């Protein structure tokens, strides 16, 4: 289920004409696993 919001954003950017749009796989997992990055839980 990861990347759904990012995929939506990339899709919208592509519709707007941006040609160099890509997603970074596992970026949130890397962010959340670091000790020096903030993470807020609902």
C-alpha cells in the first residue's frame, strides 16, 4: 500500500505536463527507520 499518495502526485504532475517525474521506492521506510528524522504518528 505504500506509495499511493506519491503515485497520485506523480500522476497529477504528469498530467500537468512535467516529463521528468519519478518515484523513489521505499523513501518513507528509509525516513522512518532513521533516528535523526522526525516522524509523527496519528
